[in-house]
């Protein structure tokens, strides 16, 4: 059986999965904060509402940023995988540039 991952791809994939696990934790915390904010607004607790609004905004920003990082990491993995596949097939970068 051939290796489908080299060391670089394996490291990139491990980092991506680590970020996905971290994203689950970040998303869970964001949703808990959001529920707390909704409860504080319903109870008309102005001070807690202001504090939680900032926390929810920061949490949402972190969720979006982490998702963006995971997507970029996935694209990098796909790009590297395709480049290696093209090299194995004998298609070199100069030919690809000539076609485009």
C-alpha cells in the first residue's frame, strides 16, 4: 500500500483536526454565553447584559476566525496533495502555467 500522506501533509492534517477539536470547545462556550445573554436580557440585568454582549461578540469573532483558519488549512492540504499527484503523474508546474 502506498503512502497517501507525507510528513508535511500529516502534520498539516493533525493541526487541522486539532483546530476542529478546539472549534467545538469554542462553539460550545459561545453558545453557553449566548444563552446566558438571552437570560440576562430577559431578566433586564443591564450590567450582566453589557458584560455578556462583549463576551458573545468576542466568542462569535473567535468562532469565525477559527473556521476561516480551518478552511484555509483544508485548502492548503488539498493544494499540496494535488501538486504531489501532478508531480507523480509527470505533470510539472511549468506545463500547468503554460495551459493557464
